[in-house]
C-alpha cells in the first residue's frame, strides 16, 4: 500500500497521483494520452484541470475514478491504492445522463439503491440536497421536463447523495450555454461550500478553472503532461466581482500563456 | 401528437366519401356482386350473418393474440440472451436471421404437418412471423446505453442484475414498444397464412370458402373483420405503451 504523504501537507483524504502514464493502442500505433503525471490534492480542496481537448484530462479523471487502468504509475485515494471502480467517488459528466424514466428524486436516489444503503434516512438527504440545488419543487418531474442546467444540478445531487469523499467532474458545464454556465459556477461553489468535498473538475475554460479552484493544474496535449500547477490566491466566497480582481485576470493570463494562447 | 376534432372530422368525412363513391360506382355500372359487392351489400351480409363472423373473428383473434404474446416473450428472452452471452449470440443469431429470410408462407405447410390442423399451427405461424423485429429492436435497446451511465454503474458497484433491471431494461422499453407495434400487425398475417393453408376455422378459412363459392361480399366482411382485429391489437399495444412509459410524453415534447 502507498503511503499518503503528499509532499507539502500530507492531508488525509487526499488524492495522490504518481508518475501516471496511459498509452492507448490505435490503428496508427500506440497513442500516449498521459505522460508522467504527478500531483496531490488535499482534503476538501477544489482543484481544476485545464487544457486543450485531447490533453488527456478525461483519461486522467477516469483513471482516478478507477474506471481505467493506467499503463504505469499509481493513484492513491485516502491512502489506498486504486485498483477498480471507486464507490467513494461522486461523478458528474458533461451530459447529465439522468435516467429519463425516473423522476428527479428517484434519479438522485439511484446510488442509494445500487449501493444498498438504507433508503429511509437517505430520502431526507436527497431532499436536503435537492433543496440546496434549488430543485425541491421539481423532485417529482421527469428529467425531460427540466432545462439542461437544472438537469445538471440534479446530476450533481446524484453524485453527492452517497456522501462520497471525492467529487470528480468531467467538463460538467461544457454542454450548457454561457449564461447558464456562469450561474452553475456559483451554484456549484455554493453546494461545495456546504458539503466541502475534495473536488477535481476538468474544464477547457480557463476563467472557469480559475474562478472555481484553489489550485489549477495546467496540462499540455499529446502526450498529456502537467505544464504547471498554479495556486489561486483569491478570497472565498467567490463573487461575480471576483472576475474583475486583477489577481484573477493575471492568473487567467498566466495560464493562457502556459497553454500557448499567444493572444492573451 | 394530439388528435383534434378536425382530425377526426377529416378522417370520418373521407371514409364516408369513399364508401359513397364505391356505392355509386357499383350501381351506375351494374358491377356484379361476385366481382365487387357494394358497401350496402357487404353491410347486409355482415348484419345478417354476424354470429358466423363473430365466431371466426374470435378464433383468428385468439391465434394472433396468443402468437403475438408468445412472440413478445420469446423475442425479449432471445434478445437478453444474445446481449449477455457471446457464445449463444454466435450460435443463434445467424439462425434467427436465416429463419427470418425463409418466407413464412413456405414454412406453413410444414408447421401444419408438425402441429396439426388446429389452432396450434396458426399460433406458431403468428409467432414466427412477428418475433423477429422484437428480437432486433430489443437487442438495440439493451445495448444503446450512454457510456457515462455504464461508468456510473461501475462506480456504484451495481451488479449485472441491477445494471440490467435499473438501466438496460427500462432503456429498452421504447425500442420494445415500437417493435411490438410492428409485431402486432404482423401477427394478423401469420394467423391468416395458417388458416389459408389448412384448417376449418377463422377468417382466413372464411375467405377461402368465399372465394371458391364466389361469395365476394363474404370475403369483404372477413377482410374488414381482419383489419378491425389488427387495429384492436395495435390499440392495446399503444395503451400498454402509455401505461408503461408515463415519461415518454415529456420526452417527445422536448425532442
């Protein structure tokens, strides 16, 4: 078993990723999706991963969730090596992928049923979460009756219902329009400030990455490597005005340069 | 798709118009009844001998409904087996396709030899004619799951049974019902083919008799009865679909 000393702090409940590589076989020879990726995340920390599409962000997330086996390297979650799918993880995808035949409430309860957790006490949890996400009045609706943003909020509730220690989000707002997306950023931070999960969120929006995160992992594509890890020294709670803070713009600009956006 | 009063009105008027033109043509041109009976003659035939038609309709309806229900059961079962076992898929899928390609009319005489001239052979034919689309659609429905949902199932450590019952099966329902609609109309064909080939009951049998005796109005009453039966079964499927998938109306509203 791996030790959980994560360099600087060594918090319990952290994710530790060590020299992770992933090679996919393909028709034109092997494709290196990730190369020697290492980082650590502390308990209750909000970390975002930003980079071009094809830089292996999603691959990285799937490996941490135990859905993919790395070619080399290791992942430890809360001090234990990841060798298969982790039920201690809540996962949110780009699409809400709610079950269209279940009401919002029953969708949120799905993990409880699948993990055979007691239904009674978790019904209250589900209701609390839905209230927190502003969906309590819609709990008896079917997903198709809700807007994309509301569906994604329901998906976040579903990811949190079984009280996982990790929240993994793979471009969760990528399919939403810009206004809804900004709204969702606030919603997510509000939910996060209440529930304080260790959160790892993948995005290709630099400003979203900076706005949400304590630290931003910047990745370069082909093969996916870490270009830099940047501390975001902005006060919480983050407000709309946060985006006007010179430290915010400076951070965005710096990351843009790392990724290779020359016009920033 | 809502049905308005105008929709019903248009349909009714067009049916009445067709019948009126038909009636007029047969009278104006003095078309003999054994070639094309007038609607009124067909109506008189239906009313005066309704016990006969009711009895044979019941026989045909029984054959097609039992054949249809068996087709649904067999089709769903085969689809599940095909999806979950590679070996069985390789063993039976090609044979199912071959069976589907062989014209059922050509198999009918064989079935009569094996299952006799009674109802069983007709039920089997209805089953054979209608099960194929159910298998194909059901397989598609069981497999067409979003990748992320399967990831979610793995994260939540759902076993095969939970993944099947909570995700795959409900996901397949819309596919299943669209195939059941097709199958319900096919099962009529199967039952009638069986009655054509042999036996002494059912609307198919009546049509054969009517033809040999040149009692064309009897043929027409049998034909109309057949379409009513097919329509009834189709209606039941639609009803079952609404009951089983209450979420679908929102689905189509948003799509």
